[in-house]
């Protein structure tokens, strides 16, 4: 699965994901800004991006159910330099590979920023890194619990419902996703194993029967 595949799917499903679709209408990208593209190549790059990000879905486009539709973000270019781009970094230092650190920023959060290393919080000792109070805010379990709180006690997820099963309750989203995988260029898209999502809202892993 490439980055362009993921964005193309978002242009139908929205980038909010299955769980958040229980709370929000689909959220779509309206524009993409690309840097470091020479003027004489921008026309070709724009055409390639439009084909990859939404144009290929126009071929034999199905009737999207549940009010979903294909969105077409605008492709733009900038001359501004990005000091952290691959070109800028490699011109001043030797880069041996991708960085395993990430900076996560959440607007209006109690803890607005987190630095993760290989998906785990930086600065937490190995024996404590899986405790509830230090789990990353963008981890699947944290988002599962946040969604459950927002749905409310009366309509939250049952205690024995797994993360995978909770996502399946987003019926409209899942129906559109099935159509996307069945009738489009994503018919051969690799899917994650459900067993990786068999954990409960309390953080426990479901035991096999």
C-alpha cells in the first residue's frame, strides 16, 4: 500500500477513520502543497498527482452509498524552502535512513505534544512503557477509549467488544470501504489481520476461546 493509495482512499472515506465516523461527518483534504518541483515539471507532476490521488477512481466509478462521494483536492506548488526536507538535510549532513522519532501535536489537549520513538513515548523506561498513564495519545487503545468516552456511558461500546468489532459498528463507513475494495483499483489492497485489533476498551487483549 503506497501513500498515494492511502490518500486516494481518504478522498472517498475521509481521513477520520472508522471509529471517528461514528461521531463526525467525513473529513476530507481540500488541497495538497508540494515543494522543490521545478517550474517546467509542475504540469507533469500535477497531472500525475491528480491521476494517483483521485483520477483513477473516476474510471468505472461506483455509486458511493451512504452519502459518501469522491473528493478532488487541489494540487498546488510552492517555492518556499522546507528546512527539514530530504534535499535540505542531505546537503548539510549524512542521512543513513528514516528517523525513528516522531513529534505528535494535538490542539487544545492537556498534553499538546508528545515525542515518540518507534511508537513509544520517549524518556519512559522499558519496564514502564506499557502502563496506561504513559501510552501515546494517538495509539489505537487511547483513541478507542476516547471515542468510548465521547459516545457516553449509555451508548458506549460493550465491555467485551474488541477494537476490531467496534470499528465494524460504523456501518456506513464499512459499507463504503467494502465497495472501494471490491469495485475499484483497490480490489487487491492488503488488509491488516483482525487479530492485531482484538483488544478491549480497558486495554486487555481478548483471550482465544
